[in-house]
């Protein structure tokens, strides 16, 4: 099942494999479907996607005008790189995936690894926090249908928890 923004630039593909307890988990960033088709465990992916860091660094406002400046900061500065880098799922092992909230929007960036180095242009999606939360929650609920342990209504995408470490 695909869960996408109206423009198709961001989303998730989730296909539970009931017999193994795993799922096919892929990500759409910049309108491109990324990730392998082999099943993997998706719980950690939903957990990470539900807890993105909220940054206030003004350089991040340049994403649409000067993405290279933003990418350089995300790659080189530990206080941005470490919280924004997502491991998500084994199906995305050959990708650097970074996500964060900035001024009411979620930015999701993806770059492929080739021979241990980043290669090619970054794929970028920027969507509102509410739309992002809705897509992630719908995908998580769909995925959870195949496993009773994860049907809890207690899990929700957190936006602006007010604890100084706001998450989307």
C-alpha cells in the first residue's frame, strides 16, 4: 500500500508479509521510490519517523534556494547530522536518509551510497508537519494490522511536545 502526498513527492510504501512478521518498506523522496523490495522489520522505521528532531538553525531555511549549503551542514555538523540521520529499515541500507522539522515543515533528504561514498544528487521532499504525521500514522496503522503487538493507540507521531526537544 502506498501512502503519498497529493503531488507524489513524499510517501511510504508498506506491504506486510504476514508469514514472516516482516514488511516491505520503501520511501518516496523527491517523487522517487527508494529502498529494496526485500522484507525487513519496519517497527524501528515508524518509531524514528515519528520522532524527527526540530531544528531552529537558520541555514535550514535555505533548502529550496541553496540545498548544497543545507546538505553540507547536515553532513558536517554533529548537532545536526546525528539527530537528523535515520536508519529506518534494512531496505534503505544503501541510502543516507535525513529528516527533520523546521518552522512547521518536515524536510526529508535522501542520497545513495555507491562504493561507500555518497553519489548523485540529493532527493528532497518538504511537506507540512500535519500532512507528514498523517501519512506516517496511516502507514503505521496499515502495517500494524498484520501484528497484534503493534496495534496500540498509544503510539502517535509527536508534533511539538513542548519539552524543548520537539519532534514531528
